């Protein structure tokens, strides 16, 4: 057999390496640079989405969600952040957010 299925770890590593466009990482990096001073920082999902779409002409919200391009938490976690994604539950109406908190001990990767 020349092709074998990915293990869960291989699938995650492949997604980190190839699954999320560089424009998404650039967008989040820009927002962190513009808004971070110390402690935790919370970015609204709509703010992240707007920045991503500004970098990817022709992309749509539907495409970004369908391809799971906002599932970037593991990438940033490998570079010294704890990332918590919070979205409204059933019957809640607030905006989804990403909260970035520096890990104790800094970058792991």
C-alpha cells in the first residue's frame, strides 16, 4: 500500500502546515500586533473574519467557515499562546471570540 491513512496527530500536523492559508495567519498576527500590550487579548470573530477577507479577494465568509480556516488555535498554541474560542450557545446572541493568553514559559515549538 503506497498511501496510508493519517493518524490523528498526522492530520493535525498536516492541517497546521497546509490547511490554513498564510493570509489567515497574517491577519491574526496583524490584529495581535495592533491590539496586544500584555496579559490576554480578545479578538472578535467578526474582526478576524473581516481582516481575513480583506487579504483574500474573492473569498467569502461561507468559504472560510466551510474550509475551517478560522480553526487556527493549534498553530498559535505551538508558538506560545493559549487560545480559547468562545461562541454563543443555544439562545445566546453575543459575538464569538478568540482569547489569546501567553503561555507560561513562552514558545514551545
